[in-house]
């Protein structure tokens, strides 16, 4: 098939994009009488994706996301067709093209079998809601370059290259809007194994991938980002989730960011646009959120918003042979751990080539939701633990992929806070009916179980710690029982 992904009319399109951006800039000019509070400086620990943004404006913009705590990640694309199988070999799901070094022309034949007629946007939103999730992020374009939306910048899309022939993002955006669910778009801006000129981890393996990076950015990335920001309503996307910055230069990133700031200056962006750093060593494009992947940082990221993204098995995209699923207990405890450290949890599903989320994922989402129906008050809108402790140990020998000591968390309990409350999420239930935690500076007026608010619990407080007694012999919730400590507020 002829590759028309970078068309000859790019100069005309670029002019159109510049005019569009200029007009949108005029519409978004601030009032001449607006207040001018002090913006963030380069030395502030809390960075932002919006140049010159004040702390007050930043906090207001991030407020809904901070309260949400829990979101659904969706990795879906052509890679769901091979489903982790290339020839007789089991390999990666979403990374199959790279791991198996599949030539561009051969990989594109998978699109001919990509016809997800069972895709139901209402089911996707229902799956997220069943778990108590408050937002969704879906792959608009993953590293294979396949656009899951209607794009004029490339023929390598679900609309033009697949028999399905329809935009996936539009009906999902409409359903999310109808149900009040914020929707974010994941976009692989740097690594793209099909559209020539982009980066590839480990290097290119097909001459069709060789092209100028500037052409790739100007003729594909900028037009597609413009489409994603302009074509799905004023409130969609709510999040831009960049990924795998490898070779994108600061200047190329600036051209992309100029489009974003022109069209959607208030959108939440993560920290993966570009690796460029200023002379002091700080990221030029820090984004709004840190993005630890497949791990939970021992103490979070003090002073930064952050979001751990994790899979339910070992792959992001659908993989037919990977049946090693995390237990619901693990997923719930991860949520508690992340919330206790001030982060968000972005939990992934990988729909199959028919457009259905695997039943194993659906089951786990529903089971998480059952726990959340009783205990979500200890998650939504909560702040991090009031206790200045590390709940785990650092391995004296083993190092992680970043060269840091491997952290082994303990799974006794975690804590979150709200004004007037400390919530203890207890995993290892005390058989003697006594739970001792570090001392709190505020007095506790009462303690109760979220599963049984009428049950009488006793509190003993001193400078050494707090003991909760009168607990039932068996844990009311085998996964995580939440104890609500109501604080005596100062008059």
C-alpha cells in the first residue's frame, strides 16, 4: 500500500494551522484589567505546563484531577490484532512491532483485520464507573503510529486503513460528556514506528522509517495534535498524556507546545513531552504531573502532582497469552498506597480487536467498585498521610532500572486525610483487637469503622502513639478495612 501519511500539501496545511492558531489566540487574550499575581519562577518546586501561571491558577486548574484520584487507562490499537503473537513466538502486546522488528508494510496488513464492531463507548464508561474511576485516558496514537481517530494528516488510521472506517474517539468523547466523565488523549509524539522521521527505541529496522524528524513533527504531529485539541469539543480532551520522549529536541517540542498553549492552555499535561533541560538541570517542559510507570514511589513526589500508571497483567495492549492477572486485593491496596502518598492511580485495560475489554479486567473493575462503594470517602479528595514515616524497607543489594535501591513496601496499613479526618486503611488486621499507630498532634474525638459506623471503638492517645481498641476479632473487609478517625477541631 502506498504510504500517503505525509502528504505533498503540507505547506498549505501549515498555513491553515497558523491562521487557526492566530484566531484562537485572539479569542483567548486576557482582560486588560486582570490582576497580575506573581507567576511561578524556575526555582519553584511545583512546576506547571502553563508559562507564567500563578500558584492560585495552577491549583484551581488541577483541583478536579487531584480530587479524582482514580482513572482508567485504555491502550487500544492495531496491535490488538496479533495480540502478542508473531509467527510462533509470544511477544509484547502493544510493543509487538518493535520487539519482533516487523517491517512497516507487513505490520500495516494487520489493519485490514481491525474491525472492532463490538466497541460500545457506553460500556467503556460504565466499566470505569463500575470501579469508581473519575476519568479516562485513551491512546489516540500509540508508538505504532496508528491513529484511532479521523485525521487528515495520515492515511494510517482506523478511518482510512481499517474496515471499521469510523473514528473511535468521537463517540467515546460524546459518551464521556453525556455521563460527566473527563476524557484524556494519550499521544505518542516522539516514537512512531510507521510514520517516517520519528524515533524508535533501539533504532530503526526498516528504511521506510527513515525521514527527517522536523518533517514528521511539522507534517504529522502538529496537525494531529491540532485535530485532537480542536475537533472533540471545548472540554475534550481534559488531559494530554505524552509518552516516550527519546529524540525530540527542545525546539521541536516548543513548536508542539505552542499549538497546545494556543488551543488549550488549561489542559493538564504530563511530564513526557521532551527530555530537554535548562542550564540548571531542570526540565524545560516539566508538565503538570510526574508519571511513575509500573511502580509506586516510596514517598510519592513531595511538591509535585503525580500519577502511577499500571497494568492489570504484564501488558498495556491486549495480549491473548498473558493470563497472569494481578489480584483485586493487589489493585485495591495499590490504590490505597498511592492515595496515601498524594498520587493518582491510572489503571489500564487493553481491549481486544473486537472492541471488548477482557472479562478478567471487567471483573476486577467491578470488585474494586464494590470496595469503593463503602470506602471511597477515604480516597476521593483526600490528602496524603499525616505520618512522616516510610512504610517499607530499601533493599541493601538490589537496584531498580533507575539504579536506586529496590523498595519493599510493608502492607500493614496506610492513611489519608481530609479536614477533620484521618482514614486508616488496614490490610494486616490485628487479631488482638488493638491497632497502634504513630502519634497525632490533634486530639481524636471518635473512631469508627466505615463498614459499621455504629460499632464502638476506644482511643488512647499520648506522645508516643495512638492505640485503637475494641476492634472486631475478624477484619470486616479482608482486603482493606477503613477506620475513620474524627479529629477534635480547634475552636
